[in-house]
């Protein structure tokens, strides 16, 4: 795994691969949000990102 892949997918250069806790892009969810903070970030898709960790149990 390259440095850029690690940062893009895990947010760190030393990911703990024992757990599949990859970051996923959720900017499209917030693009139409009524929350002004998130919708303003999501309005510029080229420079901004909103990522989250999907946790299932």
C-alpha cells in the first residue's frame, strides 16, 4: 500500500489493517443538507471532502 492510498483510505500512514475501518466519501449525502456547515463544504467538490467511517456491529 502506498502512502497516498493509506492516507486516502485510512487517514493515517500506519493503518491498523486488522479492522476494515476504511474512510468512505459521504460528500454527496451532505450536498443537499439543510445544515449550512456541511452544505457549504459539499458545494465545492473539487477541493473539499467529507469522509466518514462506516461502523457495523
